[in-house]
């Protein structure tokens, strides 16, 4: 029931705390003040809001391990999709005086360019890998200026004997050869039309790759991932994890009830 070692046994267990966090994300409550307004008195009397926030941050790695375990029970195959999306911290005009997430230089946000939206922004990039069924297996955050292709270094250490689909941002002959020679990873990337030796990508790959774009759209619409109330990077990454973990739990519930796992607006109870 509890992951953290504490001198005194808490009234609200870690499992109950994680359940409250996931329920609030499912109900689209992304403000802790609003959460404790609607939380039943038998639960709110067990923990204070500030203590709830601190304990939730300390449980980050335990929650991520639990999320990966749940994801492995939903879908397990040898074909994955990699992509990224911009996460804006504040408007570009306020970036010079903004102090959000700047407690450490290595994790502070910066300016970047989003090719799909043809615009500059200030914040982070969310890199993610999902199965062709639409289940997130891994994710990471980087500064907005970091190029998409650098995330392939992390993929090299996490996957083997599989096929990974990506867009033009991951186009690199050197990376493709390195992934295949080291871990037998086949990187299928859409080639540019003016590229030497251009070959159109197979239709099944182009169709399957859109699954992760649909997931990003659901994170923006259903879970409001672009709305940021965090003031530190630790709080920011915990908010992102809560939203992705909520998606995974809903998909698992849908699978257990023999429903379409990607119907995230389903009525659970």
C-alpha cells in the first residue's frame, strides 16, 4: 500500500494518493485547490493539500514503474511509433522575465520551433513512444531547442529487435544504420521527395504512424496537457506523468471490459 519509507504510517496510503490523482485527471480537474474542494471529507481529512503535493512528487519513479507495468498488460508487440509535441510554459513575449521551471539551468525551458505549427514557442518538448495500438511505453521531456533525432539515443538503450515508425524529423541514415547494427532496430522514416533515392513509404506505415498524433490530440483535448499550473520542473514533469498514466489506466479498464482501448471518453462508473 505504501512505497515510501516513513517514520509514521500515513492516514492516506500511497496507493490511495495515486488513485485520487488519476481520478482527478479523469474528471479533468487539473487544479489541486479545486480537487480538495470537491474531494469527499473522509479523504480530505486524511491529508493536507501541501503534503499531498509533496508526496505525489516523491512518488514519481514509483508511479512511472507502475505505469509501464500496466502498459505491458495492455499491448505488447514489436512495432512502435515515436514522435514529439511542444509543451509551452508561457507566451514567447514573456519568456525573458518568466521564472517558471528555472531553478536549475539543466532543466530550464528555452525557445524552440515547431515545424507542424510553423511557429516558435517557449517551453519543452514531450518525446514519446507508443505501440501501434496506441499505448504509451516510454516518454521523456527535453528543452524546446533539442532536435528530435537526439531522442533516438534513448530508444537505442531501451528497445531491441523491433520496428519504429517516425516522421521526417527522425530522418538520418547514420542513426538508422547504428540502431540496426547495435540493437536490430528498424527505423522506418518518411523520406523527403527531393531526397536522393526517394521511395514512398508503405501505406500501412503511414496509416499506423497517425495513432500517436491522435494520442497527442486526446492529451490536449481530454487531459488539457498544454495548460500549465506548475512553477517548478519537478511539478511540471509530475503533471505530465499524471496525465499519461491516466490515459494508460483508462485503456486498461477498456480492455478489461472488451471495449475499444482508445475510447478515452468512455463512462467508467
